[in-house]
């Protein structure tokens, strides 16, 4: 059985581009938020013990999440590129 339409009734090409654009934009926003969160992480002045370890863990976690999100955003952009190349039948290599 071959799928011929996207879930809302538009073509598969249009649906794949919609998914790719939404995913790419969401990924870019997410990367910015992770970087800002890593830069703005400050210790709680009420906490005395192990605060530097916790702060480093928060920063490293946000940087790792930003890296993973960058990879996923690139893959989302490749969806758009793949659809455009598939439907233009142009070889890019």
C-alpha cells in the first residue's frame, strides 16, 4: 500500500516541507534557549554545599542538549533538501 497524501489532504511533498520547516524552526529556537539557559545559570545564594558542582552540571547538560538539538535541526533541514531534490530530479553530487 502506497501513501499518496499527507494527513491533512495535501500532497506528500507539501507535507514533508511543512514538517521540515516546523521542525527546523523549532530546533533553532530550542538551541537558542539551551544556550541562553547555559549562559544565565547562576548559583542559588541560599545553597552553600556542592553548588559549583550543580552549576557545572546544569551548564554541561544544557550544552549537550544544544548539541543534540543542532544535529536534529540539521537533519530536519535535510528533509527539506531531500524533498526539493527528489521532486526536481536534480543530482547534487
